[in-house]
C-alpha cells in the first residue's frame, strides 16, 4: 500500500441469502482489516437456529459463530413475500 492510500478506507457491502458457516471466518477477517469498512446484508436468518436438512434427513446446528466480528443487517422485511 502506498503512502497516498495508507489512510484510505474502502466501504464494502456484501449481499448473501443467509449466514453461512464457512463464510463467517472470512467475513470476520475482512472486517478486522483497518482499510475495509465491511457491512454484510442477509436476506434471511434461517441458518441461525437448528433446522432439518431435508437432503440429508438430519438436523444442523453450526458450531461457528455466524454473526460475530462484523457488521450486518437482515433484509427479510424487504424481501418478505409471505404477506
């Protein structure tokens, strides 16, 4: 990084359907970078509680903290089509 860009902060918005266990560590690392201002937008929150995976006929509950270490918002109210 050059001296000219040393204090520059990049704003990064990441849109994804739901919190995903294997992406959470990467999002936390990105957010820890001083030159990156990360905000994650999720459409749904269904992966935050234990749920049945129909493809595998079993339950799933992740042991990775899905929302810690970065800023996020849920957009389910915007995309809610059930009403």
